[in-house]
């Protein structure tokens, strides 16, 4: 977790009835900018064998949509509305 500031905002599992996979979700704040976090997670994904399916990026919000075999990872990074020097990060793994 890059530049985590304080505790995790939330962390939970989503279990879908009849589904083979469950979704893991983590939300937290980072003291790093959207760009710094985007670059960090993109580099991490490339080094760890994740395929990048999508990478929409703006100054205020960025996403990495990743796949590795039968697993997907969706990382959303947003500039925090209350503190422009921080980013809110949402990671979904399924």
C-alpha cells in the first residue's frame, strides 16, 4: 500500500451466492498524488506479471484494470475532495 496515511477506510469481502469467486475490496487514503500512485501500481503490476487491460488517466482520477490468469484487479485512484494533497484508493480483487 503506497503512502498509506492512517488506517484503512474499509476492507470487506463480497460473497455472491452461486459464484465461484468472491470479491475483496480495500479502501484507503494515500499521501501520494494520483500520478505517483498510478505510476507505482502500474510499475508493480508490470513487475508482477499482471496484464493491463485498461488504464484511463486524468489529473483527478486514474484506474488500472488488470488481469492475471483467472484473477482481476481493479485499482481506482482519486484526488481527495477535502484534501487535494491526498488520494483515495479503492482496490477490488476478484
